[in-house]
C-alpha cells in the first residue's frame, strides 16, 4: 500500500455527490451517554456551513453510519441532508444501492471515512478521503487526507476543495 496521492483537479471536478461516515468524520468519534440524557454528539459548525454551501451548489449529501443515532437524525434534519442511511455496516454496499437509485457513477462520488469498515467504500468511489485522526490502515486507502481532524472541520476542507474546483472549470 502507498501513501495518499495528490488528487488531480480533473477528479475533483467530476464530483457530484458528497457522502460520508458520521462518527469520526462529522464528530470526533466521542459519544456521550447518560441516564435521562440520551445520546449526545458534538458536530462542527464549520462542517455544517460547508454542507449548506455544497447543497446550494446542487451537490447532494449522504451520511452512511454503521449505527443508529437520534442525534445523527436531528443534525441531518437541521442541515437538510439528502440521504441518511443508518445501521449500515457495509458502507460500500449502501453507497452502491444509493448510486443505483440516484443514477450516480462511482467516479462522481467523494466519500469520507475513518475506520476499517469504510475502506471498501473509500476504494470504490471516485475520491476517497480520510482524516488525520483515522486509523493508520484506513489512511493508506484514502486518496486524500484532510488538514483538519474529524469533528473539527474535516468535512469543510472537502467542501471547500469541491467548490474551488467547480469554480475553476
């Protein structure tokens, strides 16, 4: 396996869909659980604005999580996320089903993941992205690693990159 490469301008221009894992990408991977508190997660406002900008540019978003979380549903609703798939351990299969439904090609999808269950999806899509705080073996399968960690603006890094390359056409 090799280190992540520099992703060409042409590949970024092909991206029409932004998909991602939730825990470890949109959050720092921490889940707070307490009696009578339910489940709590912390999401980055930087990422939220980035996804709003992507939505305004006509790029749909998909969140693919291996577990169910009401906090994820609440945040996805606030951000008007196009597709929220939960309880999906096979992220590649989930993306393939969604791509068939929506008519997307793999090369049109950018996917962010940080854990080993994300590796097949990272390899299947046009651009696979990971974060600095991902597992080392996951980073080896990514095309690009964000500057910011998961839960602290990593998604915004990707949104900015997609939008900048669209403007350069």
